[in-house]
């Protein structure tokens, strides 16, 4: 079925295929593709999956998307929208992994509570202590999860630092352009005083420069706010 979509087939022919799936393709079933979760609004937390399995599936989707974005940006493609989507995907992955760890922690705590409840109130023999070695391993696994989260936070910090540095470079570039335009405006005014016969043409140039200057100042203010 997927190969049909890659061919140049009219919509009418495709409609016939899709409405007669059972006749043409037997037991083949069509499943809707689940799109990766979005988090475009920073003010609200998106609805994350609830079960461990659904969380893992969403993590796989987000990691695939993250790898694609990394590949495009590392290829030298300067795309601000892709950089913002990269940051969004990393936020979602952090939230998903945190929720997955929380689900595992609750599962471990429940298991530990069940183990403790099953212990006899009498003295526990050495053999019974050995049987509870799994509980110790669970606690060690939790410690490893905490260390992993710390590493992820460190990686996120490094990404933010690079993002801020890039924004500052853009601000400096815009400031340099603004300074150049202001210098050209002052030079234009002096020429206007010296050559009054050309005042009308220079006035148009000055208005055009003023529009460009205001646009650059607006971009500069937006970048400073984002930084």
C-alpha cells in the first residue's frame, strides 16, 4: 500500500484502492500514524502518555525526530524554526523520561512495600535475606536513574548556553547594521545641506534608511527579549 502512495496515481484510483482494501489486499489493515507530541505553548504542560509502554513509544518517536533535526542542522542548514523545534523536542523528551522514571519508581515502591508486608514479624533467616536481594538491586537502579537525569540536565544546560551565544551573535550583528545605517543617515543629512538641489532624492533615501533602521531595531529587540 505504501508503494502505491509513492507512484503518480490519481485520487480517483487511490479512492478505489482504499475503499476496496479487503478485496485487493485480503487481511491487510490500515492504521493511522501517530504524530509526535507537540509542546508549542510553554505556558501549559502537554498531556503526556500514562502507561510505561505508551511513554516508551512516544520517547521513540521524539528521539527519531530529534535525530532528524540534528542531522539537518549539522549539515549546515540555518533554520530558526528547526532550532526552535529541536528545543521543543528536547523539552518533551525530558518530561517523558522524568515521567517514565516516576512510573518506575512508583512500581518499585509498590513492590518493596509488598515485600516488606510479606516478611514475617519474627526474625528473618539468612535465606530469607538473600531472597530480598532483588529489593537492594531495585534501590541501586533508582540511584542510577537519578544520575542519568543529572546528565540529561547538564546536556540541556550546554544546549541552552550555545543557543544564548548564537542569539547574542545575532544581536551584535544587528547592532552593527543599525550603527552603519545611522552613520549613512548622518552623512546623507550633511550632503543635503551642501547640495540643496538634490534634497528631494536624498529625502527619499533617508526615509528608506529609516524604515530599514526601524525594522532592524525591532528584530534586535525581539532577540534581546528571547535571550
